């Protein structure tokens, strides 16, 4: 099993603080900026309990029984859509699935009419993926339901960032020999993360940089000049590097981004081969990583381009763990949005679900 080095000096494991009485209800999760560090901590703490539920032989709880979640995806997706739909079902919510390819959008129906039509059927939450940045925020203005951004254009993908933080925290807990449910977010302080690749077109990078900086990690963007956003205003990073080889030995986490070829990334590169030569995580390059460092990727991977087969399948790769954790993190997000302010916070939820440590 891959492991991050425990932070030095090893921080004492702090129990997750109980959720405050009268927890504020959030209407939507449109951006990581809708959360503060305590809010991220709360999502991770609720996820701990739900991750235990997911490991049961019957991985289902009644927490969102009677609620309806619609997944409204106007852009391709495998893992995010399935992950959200699985998460909603495991919380016993009813799930409606909308896909633009098989809907009246094909007959010219506008997004607004589509959304208002679905809302009229009685929906508690919309999970929205759209090629246009800002589309989920627009949906939130049209309906009374809660809205979760499942990826909008180049803008944000907040649940991806949360599941990435959960995965890092899990690996840090293992390295420290502490049960993840007894870990806070202190291990992120000073953690050195390199986000490598097509930052310019990446909603994943934007959300992850925000979340990591809130938790105290030090993120460096690593990319050819053409794939760095033209302005880094609002990107809380420690720097930008064009030299992956030099940076690799200093990283605790190397996070590879997919080249977004469908968003025209090819026009920003001389060739894919040249990109791989400079920025692909080949087996030779991965050998430069510190023994404790882990490799992450949000998927789908362009194997042989940004990541070599041997690296994607190596023990230091936590790519499949990211996917597995995604379900529990999305259960937590749906729970925190939909269950209402009187619903149990993290500690009480653990007790009411009868999970260890709850
Ligand atoms: C996304 O939808 O942004 C994915 O999770 C990452 C990618 O497509 O590269």
C-alpha cells in the first residue's frame, strides 16, 4: 500500500471536533469557495462515517429517504455521474437521470426550460455538469432546489477536490498509524503538492488549489508556459515551475491532470510526444520521487501521455482510491445539503449509524 510520509514532526492526532449546534445549512456547492476550512473538515468527518457504511455488505442508509436527486449532465462523464448516482442511492434518495443526448435539448429546448420542467416534477437537488462555466450557478438562480456543481467548463469541480483531499488525508493517517476518523486536517500543513499538466483548461486544478490552500498545503503548478492560465490572480499557489524533473524529489503528492484535448489543448502544444518528453510521468521520472510520495489523477487518464502505464498501476498510485472515496464524499455532500439543519453532525451521525468511533 502506498503511503505518504507522516508530517515531521509528527503532529498529535486530534479527534474531529463535534459539529456545532445549529449547523448552518448550505444551499449549494458551486465552488470550493462556498466552504471554509471548517466546512471542508466537516465534509471529511461526515465522509469518515459514510465510508464505513459503504464497506458494509448492504451499503445503504435511510438518511435521504424521500428526497429526489436529479443528475443533469450536459457533458460526458463516467465516474462523476455514476459516483453521484451511487451516492444518492446509498443514502436511499430517489434518483432521476437526465442526459442531453437523449432529451428535448436535442429538439432545441433551452437549459432554463429543461431545468424548470424537471424542477416542476419535485426535485430536492440538482447535480449539474455543463460545458459552460457558471451554468450550475445559473441553475441555482432558477430553482428552489439545492445545486451541486459536478464540473462546469474550465471553472470548478468542487467534489473532485474534496475527494482528493479525503484521499490525501486517508494516506496521511495511514502513514502516521492513526485511524482516519481520528485525524483532522493538520497533516496538510506544509504538504508539498505538484499539480502537473493542463492547468489552463482544468476545473479540477482550480478547485483543488483552493481546497489545498485552505488546508495549509503548498501547491506548485507544473506545466509548459502555454498551459499555465494567463492570469494566476486568485490562484493561491506557491509558484509555477516548467521543470518537473527538478521538482519531483521535493513533492509529497504529484497530481497529474488530463490533457483536455476536447477543449483544444492540442493547439497549445508542439506535439503530444513533446509534452510527454517534458511533463509526462514516465517510470524513469517516477523513480525520482521520494519513497513516500503518492501519485494522483482525477481520471480519465491518457495513458502513455501524461502518465505511463507502469506509474498508473504502481502501488504509489492512489487513482482507484480516489474513485472509491468519491462515492462516500458525495454521500456526505448530499447529506450535508439535503438532510437539513436538525440532522446529526459528524459525531452524532456516526453514533446514529452505529459505525465504529461514532
Ligand atoms: C473532469 O470532469 O473534469 C474530470 O474529472 C477530469 C478530466 O476530465 O480531466
